[in-house]
C-alpha cells in the first residue's frame, strides 16, 4: 500500500491531508440501507486511513445512521490525527427521500444521532447543510439555523462549524454569528459555478471542500478528458482530482467510493502533476454559470 505524499491544509486545528475520503458511498444504493458488502466498506475505511487519509466526511443521514456505524466499527477508537467532519440539516423518509430538518430541535437531534453513532462525546466539525435548491445554494437568511449551531458549540457538543450548499452572502452572514472553518458545495472539473467563492475563502484561509468532486452519482464522462488522461497515463477520475488539487491550496478532496480499487486509484491522483498543456485543455471543460 503506498502512502499519500505530504500535502496538507489547516482545518479545525488539524493539518489534514488534502486528499481525504467521503463516506457517503458506503451506505446501500441511493445512500439508503446497508451496503451490499459491509466487510469491503470497512476495508475501504481502514485502507484510506492506513494510506494517510486523516479527513473523512460523513453524515448521520447517510443510510441513515448506517454509514456512521460502519465508520465507528472500522476506526473506533479513532486515531488522534483523524478529523471526522459530519453534517446536519436533513433526515430521510421511509421512501429514501431527503427531507429538510433545519429547525433548532431537529439540528440538535442530528447532533445527538451523530454523537451516538460515531461513538464520541463531541463532534470535531459539523457542517450546517442548507437545503436550498438541493444540490445548489439559493439565497436567504440562515441566521436561525446558525444560532442553533452556535448554541450547541457553546454547550460543548460541536468544536467547529462549517457550512454546506451556501452562497457567499450566507457565509458572511454565518461569520457574524460564529467562526466558519470550511464550506462544502458542489464543484468539480465541469461544474465551476463557485469559482469566486473558492477564491474568497482561500483569501481568508478557509477550506473549500467540493462535494461530487468526481461528478457524484454519475461520474464525469468526457471524450476530451479520457483522451487527455490517456496521454498522461492516468485515468479520467485521477485527472479530475488532480485538477481540483491544482486549482487552489484551500481545496480539500473527499472523493467517495465503495471500492478498494477505486480508492487506490483516487489516492494515487495526489501524485499526478498536470502539465500546462493539460491545464489549458481542462480549462475548456468547465461550466462557470448555472443553466437557466
Ligand atoms: N454536502 C453535501 O450536500 C454533499 C452531497 C453529496 C456528497 N457529499 C460528500 O461528498 C463526498 C463525495 O461525493 P460523492 O461520493 O457523492 O461523489 P463523487 O466522489 O463525485 O463520486 C462518487 C461516485 O464515483 C464513483 N467512483 C469513485 N471513484 C471512482 C473511480 N476511481 N473510477 C470510477 N468511478 C469512481 C463511485 O462509485 P464506486 O463506489 O463504485 O467507486 C460513486 O458512484 C461524499 O462521499 C459525501 O461525503 C456531500
């Protein structure tokens, strides 16, 4: 097993490796119910950590509860340098639907579920996930939810607060209530609507953690990307991850996979250097504004 090269960014008092891991794919199909192969899910987590991953993204609404329970089974007692980042703001219906859960009592229940299922007394980092337009942010005050988060931080249940699926104005509003250590929005090689926010956060030393870094449930497919990757003796997914690492030093990666083979492939992207000619070609693949 090869180890990740050192390439870190400060997040919540930890120097996290910029190549992390997202645990959402460890639940069953549609992020609901148990995985087909629990042993492999556990092996993926153990190998990620053994390879040098020290930043894992999760939520108690993955499964629900199941992903956190698998993390606990695989990794508890947790290594001191491992940063577990979870998120609040939704629950799951019996039909696997995603329901907003943004009321203060619902956020508190979310914290209690995370504490219980991860087996910890305090949560390292909790992202407040705004439900907006589901995968895209939409404007509107988030003060009510943020006040509830700040209150749980004062009570010692949460160490650090992050945000997910938010606009630049919402980040600024939240910063008036509590310190924000990271922002998790959708962003990847082809979905680049957050260009400005990435740079704004970089200027403030705040981590930007793209969700769907590989394109999400339907990983990115592009003939141009496949051709370019072949020329670099890499895979398209490795190029997509290497591009994100190159884009800005505050970008932290949490690619999700349920497969050991894909995990190994993704971790190797940390060693891939993209030449100028590749960066120029990749610039053309991005969509920087949202389709009407
Ligand atoms: N804040 C939010 O609202 C939000 C939303 C979504 C996700 N997230 C977080 O972000 C993390 C990453 O997002 P994601 O897992 O949804 O999407 P992703 O990382 O963009 O892509 C995951 C998909 O790509 C496949 N894949 C992974 N590595 C691959 C490879 N090397 N070759 C081919 N296919 C590969 C996975 O299937 P296999 O399992 O077969 O590898 C899975 O279908 C999640 O784990 C979660 O922690 C947050």
